[in-house]
């Protein structure tokens, strides 16, 4: 986990989507899901202790960066799914869970537009 968060991710400027592209989500979905979960869990354990305070801020900013749903990629779709699953599995009160999921997920018209755009490609 330390190599992943303090090495690989740091070398990519804390760009989780770039890391996922390099890990090839299409062919390694299960492994990429584990990577995302480790990165989400890192701030709550001692993994980031060797980073400077500015690096920890950059790490957290990248982790909490909103996902661009208008240009959804396989990497951002997996990241969104794992973040939503992480909220659902958390110990947070049900009302707060719903609120957090709503913050992550786009509105229904946006989802419909994305699906329509995607279907238009085929």
C-alpha cells in the first residue's frame, strides 16, 4: 500500500485516473478495484506518514476530486463505482450515506444523456 500511494501515485502527480490507465482497467478490473480501495483507505491508516503535509493535501485533493461524468471513461466509471460502494459499506448513518452517494452520482438527466451518447456510437 505504501509503494502504491507514496510511490506510484506520487510519481503520477496523484492522478488516480492516470494510474488506472496504466494498470489497464479493461483487462484487470478486479486488481484495479483493490488498488482503488487501498488508495481510499490510505488516509485512515499510517500509509501516508512518509509524505509531507503538502503531499498529503495533494493526495486528498486528488482522491476527493469530482469525477467528470460528461466524459466518462472506463477508469472513471470504475472509480465512481468503487467510491459509491465504499460509501454504502461504511458505518455512516443511512441518511448521511444517501447524501454522500448523491454527491458522487450525477443527476438522472445527466446519466440518461451519457447513455444516449454512448448508444449513438454503436
